[in-house]
C-alpha cells in the first residue's frame, strides 16, 4: 500500500547507532520510508556524527532541509569517555597506538584543569578528520601516509563537567560550539594532565533544539512507519526553530514573502523571525531598518 505524503516536512531525530555514518543513517531512514511507500522530496542530516559516535542526528525531511544549515551552526552536547595512558593515530579507539604513558590522573587533578578548557579556546582538529587540505580530505591524506598540518581554530566550550572516573578513564559531559572536535578536546585534556589519551565513547546528547529524549532508534522508526504512526515521530518543521520568535503576517504579506519580495514599514524589532500565516510557516525572515527580508522560504 502506498501512503500519499506529497508534503512530508519535518524532523526525524535519529538516535544514531554505533558504526553507522551520518550519510548511512539518512539512507536507512529513506529506505524505511520508501518501504512504506513514502517518498519525501528531499532528505538530509543536520550535522555529521562520526561512525564511532552515537546519539542525536537530526534528519531534515522536505522543507526542513532548508534549515539543515542552521543545525551546523548550533550548539552541540556530548557525553564522552577518555581512556588515559594510550594515544592513537585517530584519537579514538579505531586507530593504531602512537604513544603510551603510565600517568593516570585522579578526579581532583582532572577537576583542576577543567577551567582551562571552558570558554573560548584554541584547538587543532584531529589529523583524521573530514577537513580539507589542498582540496583533499585530511583523513585520506593521513591514511596515505602523508603529513597533515591543520590550522588552529577558535571554538567555545560552553560547559565541561566530570561525570565519573575509573582507574584508567574519565567520563565527561560538554556543551560546545560549532567546529569543536571532542577527540581534540580529549587529547588536549590528557596532555594538560601530563599523560596521553583517546576517546573510547562518544554520544551526542543535544544538537541545537533537539535532545536525546526526542531521539528514536531506526528499529522503532521502522515500527512507527509500518504502524502508520509516522506523525508521532516526525517533529514539525518549526521544531527546528524553537529559538526563533514568530512573526504574524496577513495573507497579502504572506503572498509577497512567497514571491521573495520585501515588506516595508513593519513595526517589529530588528532580528530573525519565523513569519507565519496562522499556524503555517511561510518564511524565515530578517528584519532590519523596518524591512522584512526572506532568508528561507517554505513551500507548505
């Protein structure tokens, strides 16, 4: 039976399993939808999550794909475990061992260095990353045995807390800005503690407005689709804009915005808004100097 969903728009918040790439997660979601006769116009993810990481992967469907770029800029939350005493080429459990140390920091030593890694910091990304060097992926160059030099980047660690320790490891939770690599954070924490280390567990708990409590496994997603309860697991397009205030517009204004025209003389304060005609989102707009300008239009 084919389910007619010509305008499926919204967000699937996938709890990505271990070993699956973000692209494979999107492909799996698409395959599940197509298996139920649902063919969304467009589908894509809102921010890459490493295959060795689990957790929140926002998948944008239909018109929500126009907002996927905002997810890339959003604050992310992670839980992660660092094993002390062993450094690897990839800075996670997949790579070959490159250095060892007998130093095992205790909880008090760890707590003492955390303030140094909170707030704006400089960070060198992992050699094994998807960043490009002279047009080639850094990980591809590294795998080919070539030397890779990545530029330092400025990132922000909004919060960093120690959750638990063992004799050989520590688990943390962090809230970080766009562009932050947890593997690099783990590496630098270890070096600051006089040892080496690598990430053995990485779980994304938050991506922008989406939290792990909203995430669903592929198995449960498939059950929901087959049980015709899709509306219970697909969040509305506006769920990705919870931090954006609504701008109420009338039908004439909606028609103008849908044509890409500016509105003038609007009394709202400058800023970014979600222009809505009743409950229907029309466009993500920017107000500046009494002009309303379309950033992203929605065909809802």
